[in-house]
C-alpha cells in the first residue's frame, strides 16, 4: 500500500496554541496544530486545518519553544494529522532536545511511524482516536483502512505504552450499542486504560454537514467492563 505521509513541508503547522492545562494529562503544554489530514470525518469541525495550508515552519515552532523553556512542560502534536509528515521523528528530536515531553494525538493510520516514535523514545503519551467500530468506520471517516488503525492499537497495547483511547460521540451516528462494540473490542484486545468519550460539538461547518443530535446519548447503557469517562 502506498504510504499516505509526505515530507515535512516548509510550513507544516497551521497554528500554535501557546498554553493548555487540559490537553496533556497533568502537564502544562503548548499545542502544535498540523495542517492536512488523511481522514474526512463527517462530524469534524476543523475544516480549516484539514483542508488548509501550514503557516508556521519547524524553525518558528522551535523558536517559540525555546522561549517557553522553564514555563511549559510539554508539547501536544495535534491537527490534522501529524503522522502525515515523514520527518516527524526529526522534529520530535529537536523538541526533546529542549527538554519537553511530547504527546501525540493521532488517528492511528500510520502504524510504522508510530512504532518508530515509540521505540526511539521520541514521544511520551498518545491519544488514539477510535473513530467507529469496523462496520461503520468508512461511513464515519471516509477511510477504509481500519486494519492500519487496528495495527496501531494492538502495538500500543502489546508495548504497554502510555496512551488513551477516545471516541467522539454523535448519538445519531454512533448509538450506545456501537460504542459498546468498541468497548468489547478494547477489552478483547487487552486494553487496560481509560476509554474517553467526548461529545460532538455542533457547528454549521462540519465536513459532512452533520446536523445537531436528535436524541441524547444514554450513558447508563454502556458496558461496565472498562473504565469509561465522559469527557466534557
């Protein structure tokens, strides 16, 4: 299969959030938002990032971090999808040299790169998006490579790497029974961490022009074999 990632462009970052206390558990961090994505999730409201061009270079990002040494502890690589870029490892090395921890937010479609980052100790934590159960994966993401996501998930579990699994919930797109299928799959694979559910945020500008939810999501019906947290 042809790899989806490409060389890091001159300006890979769409934006920088200079400070967050919420996006990396127990750490003060900045967020680097990478332009472009290899999914087209119907509920995604980051159209400007998914379809936009980068405006900030690696060099500018590193210069920003140098000004935050001693003030921040970590960097979150988000997007978009950071693993689209083939020299992400080199970028992570530069961040690490400044003493920052790195969290990667990813859809898991590049298991080879994620394995490299983990084994080279270039990242410290991963938030892995489990977009939908296998039978609804294409409908939700417009991507057919569930097997590549699955490979990433299995690797992280087997490696016992610090990571979390999360799913964005639109109750008309993913019903309780479909979230329960994900829970059962995670348990079957041996995932021991917390499974985070995060609510769909309605805007008029989602990629799939998704409407507001018609019915509430009944969390009381969720399977209790895993620690499930509804993240507001």
